[in-house]
């Protein structure tokens, strides 16, 4: 026997090596919102990167479901948060789709690009383009437009428009308005 193998075997037999499972890796949390001077597309990219990390870390654990609202709350304007809080307090069914992904099955989505399409001193629109890869050769893309407002703290989400530019276009603010909020 080779010396290294014999030493390892001796350590195991003597109880010197533990085969206990390694502690579980902590579930990622939403990344801190970037500083006030961070560009709009960088803010949105950070949100999506942290959201995908959470989804990837928790998708096999039914007790660890993280929804789009939890992940995006630190990135939202106070006005949008107030409307969402009102929706949640009403006890009525609220927004039941993932407004960040505009899809039910996130595992087949790939973010292709995150691009600022319009920006001035107080507002910006960042287009997020996804490809749904589950359909193979028939993969299709969809867009979400993230509308941001410039606050003293930096860029914050004022609205998310899913399926932007299509007849299926829908937004958080439209959903809230439809609910009377």
C-alpha cells in the first residue's frame, strides 16, 4: 500500500477523521441596494443577480420559497411600497405573478441583457431581455421594462412592466390600480 493511503486508513480507523456532513451553505439574501450614484442598469442587474441566486439556492426546498416581492422590496420607491402594503393589508388576493420574471417557471429563463433605454435626471427605464430556453430550438425572448425614479438614496423601482411592448403588457402599478389601490 502506498504510504498516503495507509496514513489515511489509519486516521479513519483511529477515529481521527470525521465524515459528518458539512454545514449547509446559507441561503443568499437580496444584495444591498447600490449607492446613490450607481447607474440605473447596474441597480437592476444587481437585483436580478441576487434574485436568481436566491431562487437557485432555494428551488429544491419547498419551505424556502422566496417571492419576487420579498426580493425587490429594498429596491422600490416608498410610494410603490405604500400601495403594495395597502394591497397586503386589504386581505384581498393581490398580484399573483412573478413581476420580475413575467413567468411561472424561472428555471428556464436566462437574462440576456440589462440596458438603460431612457434616462434623465429623475427617471430611467431599464429593459431586461429574457430568453425562455425550455422550448429548445423554439426559444423565445420577452422583455420587462423596469421604471426607476431617482431619489436621494439612489435609483428605486417605481414600476415593472412585463411583456413590454406586446398585447400582454402588464405592470405592477396597473395591477394595483385594477385592485383599486
